[in-house]
C-alpha cells in the first residue's frame, strides 16, 4: 500500500510533498550560489547570465546524485540538527568534488581550480547549512500512523 511518505534508497529519500519542497529550496539556493558567483566575476551583465546555466549544471548534477545518497531527503535528516548538518555537509562536499571534476572536462565550462573548491565549499555550506538546520528544527520528522 502506498502512502504520501513512501521511502526509497533504504529510507534516504522520503517521497512526499515536503521532500519536493525541501529539494526546491535546495535548488534555489544552489542557483543563488552560482548567480552570485557569476555576478561577482562579471557584474550584472549578459555574460554573467549566459554563463550561469553552464556553471550551475555540474553542481546541480552532483547535488541530484549525492544529496539523496547522503540521506538529505529522508526523515532522519530532519530528526536532529546534527543529522541535518552532517548529511548536508557530506552531500555538499561530495557535490563540490563532482562539480569540480566535471568542470575539468571539455563538457562543462571552467576548470578544476583549487581556490574555487574552497570558495564553493564555504559559500555553499553557508547557504545550505542554516536552511537545512532550520528545516530540521522546525519541521522534524514526518509522523505516520496512529
């Protein structure tokens, strides 16, 4: 029998409207990270806007794979602040590694830049950690059954 809170990947991803909303905010924050970076390099220009999709793609791909595997979208990620922080940090650290590796290929713009690794880790965590800890603190785990 199916419920609104079915889980996949061994409980790492809860299939629910809440998960979809959390993922939506995550994607918006990742896009903000990229757009702010492009603006800091190119100003509020057509170049910054044109570069943003190519810059965002490796980060979005990395997050799409690693966030579910790290359990960011499971009930355990909302059970405690520590759980939220650890899962988010693990997913983002892996995402940066994947994104930087993809940027080192001819498929995506950019290259592997150690300074950008540090900046990506710091800025991404500064955006994602407070949001995910707030979500864990305010939402808690989804309760099912009587």
